[in-house]
C-alpha cells in the first residue's frame, strides 16, 4: 500500500536533510585545530662574518721547539703469537761408543803438522745468526706493543707543548665578540646631527689577567662632517672611557693570549 506524501512534507524532509548536513560540516570544522599564521614567529639566526682565513693550526699555545721525547719505564715485550724465526742448524753427529774396545796398540810418533792441516781442511760449522725481519704493523685490537718506540734516553728538546700557529677565525670571532659584549654596556654615543656617521678606532693592550697593560689610545676616526664637528672630541672621550670602565676583561682564554693581548676596537652606532 503506497503512502502519498504531499508537497509540504517533502519540503520539510529536504530542509531537515540540509540542516543535518550543515550541522555535520560545522562539527567537523570545530574538531580541526586552528592555525593562526600570525602566531608563527621567525627564529633569529646569529651570523658572524669574517674576512680572515684559517691558518695552519689552531693549537692553544705557540711552540717552535721540538717536543720532548717520552720515556719508557720497561721495554715492550714481544708479541706472543709472532715469535722470531728460529735459525736452522744441522745437528752434529753423535759418536756412538764401541761395545768392544780395541786392543791397545803402540802409540805412534806424534805428528803435529797433519793435525793442523786436518783442522784447516775441516773447519767447524759456523753457527747461523738469526735473521730479524721487520713486519708492517696491523691493527689487532690488543694493547700489546703500545709503548714500542719509547726510549729511556734523555731528550735534547725541552718543550712540553705541541707546535702550533695562531688562532683560527672562529676562535678569534668568539673572543672579540666576548670583548664587545663587555664594552657595550659602558658605551654611550653622543647625540647630534650626523653623529651616527662617526667611528672612533681605539687601540687596546691587555695583560694575561685581562687588565689594561697601558692606557688605550685613539688611532683613527672616520665619518667626520661639518655637522658633527662639535661631537667629534666627545665621541673619542666616551670611547676611551668605555674601555677603562669595562676593564679588566673576564673570560678570555690564556692559551690564546698572543691573539688578544693587543687589538683595535671600532666604536660606532652599531657597537
């Protein structure tokens, strides 16, 4: 039996289906996580630029003298699995005693010369000397022979540090970055027209403990104009005062003292 659906009921069913579909879509969007593009913050990257090239070595201390030799307390024992070659020697024949001793015969007259000739004609076999062969060392994972090559003789060299060259660009950039961070809180650039164009270069000499080895001095100043002429001397004075207030410098490695004992620092608006 067929049930007749009038027009109003059909419209109601269609509206209900559309409403359920819209409600399902809204719930799906609510479940998905919201990502705000404005909340994504870029991560700052610190970039250090340098125009210097690395040198031959970056060892901490410069030493030109040859290093001292190491001394061995006990000579290294030979490896058990590689004994030296045994010389091949022929065994000498063993004289067997005669069970029946011969009858005593009259002693012949002594003849010394034939005996000497017999000794010369039949010399005793010389003992073969063992041959020593030098083998190439192969890695076995054992510690046997680790002290080979050490000697108990006194060395002519007296150096205790390895030979080295000056510090490389990465170490240099790190050390002078540390110096700038200690000077920056004490640096106050003067204000005025075209003051941001000024750059005062100061020469500094330090002791090993980071203290000043002498008074800092001005070696150059760039960016002078007619507008900033009244602030040029004040710019120099404040640069020297910043160095004096920052000293003594802390955290400087003593092994690189030859690299930071004397340097020049530029004071400008970017310090």
